[in-house]
């Protein structure tokens, strides 16, 4: 019974605090390709924070920094930009992203 409880708690923790892996250089020099990030599904939107969200133009998950918020018709839209603009495909290309696309906020990243 204890093992079942421990497994259930671990699954809950991993759901609330998922890990994300950086692919590409769009967030360089803050994040490097291959970095593993700790995220939280419990968050408050704040410009300057880094979020993981579903791309509005593909099924991929994207890691970018929130730059602007727009409120329209009781919905929230986010403008995301990579820290390395020359390497980043972001809101400058596809526009604002519905906040419902956000999966989690990055709460820990390796220091480089």
C-alpha cells in the first residue's frame, strides 16, 4: 500500500512540475540546447518569465520568454520572443498566442 501511495505522489509531482528539454538555440545564452528545465503547471502570467507552450502553427512545444500581454474579449493573448532573435521563430512570425496554449512556466534552469 505504501508503494502505491509513493508512486501516486510521484506521478502527481511530475504532472504539476514537469521537465522540459531545450531544443535549438532560440533562447541562447540563457538556455542552451539540451538543458533540462523544471517547470510548474501552477503559475501566474508575468512578462519576463519563460514559458512552455503549444505552438499555434504546429504541434510542437515551444520555450520562449513572455514579452507582452493583450486582453481582448475576456481572453488573454501572449507575445513570446526568444532571447536569441536571429535564431528564434516566435510571435514576431506568428503573432500573439492564446494563453490557453501555455503548458507551464519555467521555474528552474541551469546556470551557465
